C-alpha cells in the first residue's frame, strides 16, 4: 500500500508542477491584484461546498500568491475525486476572480480483486464503501484498501500488498486491483549459543518444528504457533522471528533468532511436616537437549522416610523419523517398605488392618508416539513390571490372616496404555508459562492376556489452563480426574496427597488418619494458583494457591483441601526453586515444600 501511495504522490507532484507553470504567468502579471472572488466549476457529483472548504490558502481581500494557489490545488487534489484541476483568473471589480476548474474521476461502479488464493475476493468487497454512481475517490479507496489488508493480516494472518503501483478506474467505473500474498523467501536460523552449556542446539531441531518452508505463503498465525512450539521445547530463553524484505519478488526473508537457555540439569524436591517429623525428597539429573538434538535423558531418585525408594532412568527421542515418530524408554526399580491393607490378597480380611510390606518393583516401559491433527500427540506404551512382596507384618499388634492368599506375592503386573496430549502452552521464556492450555488423557489395561497377575483398568484426564490477567500476573489452574477399576494390587490405589497434588498432606499413604482418607479408586483434583512475576526481577515470583480434592472409596466420599503461599526463584543451571507453605484447611497443620519442580 505504501508503494501505491508513493506512486500517486509522484503523479500529483508532476501535475502540480505543470499546473503551477500554467498558473504562474497570469498570476505573476497580476501579482498586485487582490482576490475578489473564488469559484469552482466542472464538478458534477462532488458538492461545491466540499471543494470550497479545502481552499483555505487563497483568501478574499488578499493579493494573489502563486504558491498559495498551488497549495489550494494540492488540497483539492487530496480529496481524491479529481483527475485534473486547472485554475483560471478573471479581472473583476478591480481585482481577480480565481476559478478552479475540476475534472471528476469516472463514476465508481465496482471493484474487481484478483490474485488471491487464501482469501475469497468477496470477503474484501465489504470494505469498499463507495456507492455506485459517485465520483471515484482515490483517498477513500486507499483507506478502504488499508482496512481490507489490515483485516487479512489480523484475522487471516496474511501479509498482502498490491501487485502494481498504478491505480486506475476504467470509463465503465471499474477499479481493477491485483493483490499478492507475500511468501517466505529465505529462512535463516540464528542460534545464539550459551557457552555455559555442553551441547549446543543443532539447527535441525528448530527446522523440524516449522510447519512451513521457503516459497510458502506467509501466515502469521502459523508462524506464531511455530514460535510457541519452539518455546515449548524449553531449551530456549527466547525465539525472535524477524521478517525482512527479500531479494526474491513478492517475498520476505525470515530469520529465527533463538537464544539457548541455561536451564537446570539438576532438580530436587524436599517436603517436611514439622508436627510429625516426616519428610521426603526427590532428585532428578537430566539433560533436556542431549547432544543438541532435543533428546531428553533423565535419572530420578525418590526417597521417603519409612517408605519406598525409587530409581528411574528414562530417555525420550521426539523425532525418531521424519513423520515425527517419538520413542520412550524407562527403566525403574522401587524397593523398601510400603504400607498396605492387603485387601487384594485377603478380600475377606479386616479392612482396617494395615501391614508393613518389604517389597520391590522392577520394570521397563517402551513407547512409540506420533503427532496427529496438528498439535495432538498420541502414544502407545507397554509396561512389564516384576513385583515381589518378600514379607509383611500386621501393624498395631494385629494378627495376620492365616487363610490362603488370592494371589501370589511374587507376580508380574504388565499393562498396555494409550495416551493423547494436546500441548498449547505459551511460554514467555524457558520456565514461565503465561497462557494457553494443556490437555492429556490416558487409558491403561492390565490383565492375564499381557502376562500379568491382576486384571484391571486405569483411566485419567487432566487439563491445565493459564491466563495472563495483566503483564506478569497469571491465573493458573489444573483439573484432573482418575478412576481405577477391576482387580488390582491395593498398594497401587490412587492417592491425592504429596508435593504435587494436595500439598498440605504427606506423600506417605498411611502416615496418619488424614492421609489414609486420601486413598481411593476414584479421585478428582483441582489446583489453583495466582502467580506474580516481579517486572524488575524476572527470577522472582510470588504465588498464592488453593488445592482441593474429592476421593471415592468403598462407597465413601471424602473432600480435602489446603491453601498457602509460595515463592519461586530462578537459579541458573538448577531451574525454578519452589518454596511452598501449605495449611490443611481443616486442622490448620502446616507443611513445608521445597522443590525445583512446579506443582503443575
């Protein structure tokens, strides 16, 4: 549009120069005469009053001045209705009469738009508001065209400009304009390396996330979605797309400037309940960008006082092939003491009696995934797990049942699961989410047909939503529901306590009556946080939170909740330190959580 305007300005200047020389001869000869009358002739549809309103430089009773007449010509021309303007002078009453003779543009009838492939021309017709029969106005047309192109940019994400610099109306009143949708010229990747990290990101990690290529029509919405996808990798502090004029006709070159993050490779979590002295902890060592290829390698160690200790090694390859097939591998081992009712083994026993178990679980999980329907990721996983309950003893002096167990104490618990994830989170940097949503669903089956001892199913749905209320203030929420059905090991029941669910309750299931109530086969969990990041210090964040959960078990329903305050602090190479102080909403008993993992 700017190029068209420059062309029109050039035509105007040429016209004005020629008119100036035509006018200058009589005007200079009569320079001592004053303007006695100003008249307009030649207009048919444009009201005379509208033209006279812009003639403000030449004034009655003032000597005629060629430069002022020239300014009035320009003002009339700027109305946009006229193809030609001449000025004649006549002696009247001892002075001069200025007569502006105008030639209107052809009467406007319609606009014909060509050249578009992503927008239907009729979508843009509504922006051209001149009525048929009116003198065509270049100014009104330019304003209308600007609105149409702005609509294409904001609503369609397309950058469109006129193909030609000329703008003409035919004798029949038809304005023909060819528009062109700009394409990508060269796509360049500029990775600003962080010298403090070992593996620098390969260019292909960025290119494979792009859903467009050189020569494609630019879609700003698609470009924005690609930007969010790159930020969701959490290996960049920022990604800055820059569009510049290309040497390729009707194209813009794109440069993606990506700044590598020094995101932490060591994370840990510690929780403690002052009243009971119970504590637990988790340490993770990871490389989220293994060898600069976007692979994730991770080692997790989970230690609980009086509970089980777990070690897990996992590897994730997000791009196994060009079809975005992903691969997952997980190896884990859990040993130590567990507390269980053993109802799965002794269904006729006293359900109020609990047992200390000396047990172990060793397993391997293999998974393949594929992206479907844009941003929907699906995965299929198979898990083989060897369980061994070496010994058990009833607590509180209770007598263990002497009946035969319904299941062996050494068994396989194998499963097949289907998962679906849609991640549309928006990251301001590698750690701070300021918008978007995350949806995940999982369904797993275990049974003899997979070589397992128990026959049961587990399903879960989870959603996370983030809304930026104002700069640096984000409302975050999570809603998760799970259901467990069939014949399953009772120590694998659902539990809503812990550092990442109901924060005021311990991670050990049977450490108190409060935590016992959180065990069930159906759960609904809600977490709500208000997060404020200091504008002056992006590393510091304050949080207020409320957690609530509903647990169903044996036809009973229990509601528990907590609330609290938290602090987040970004530490280089370690990540975001989370410090939460949560209070049980019923008892007021506090719990302290220290973690390098967000709650959700």
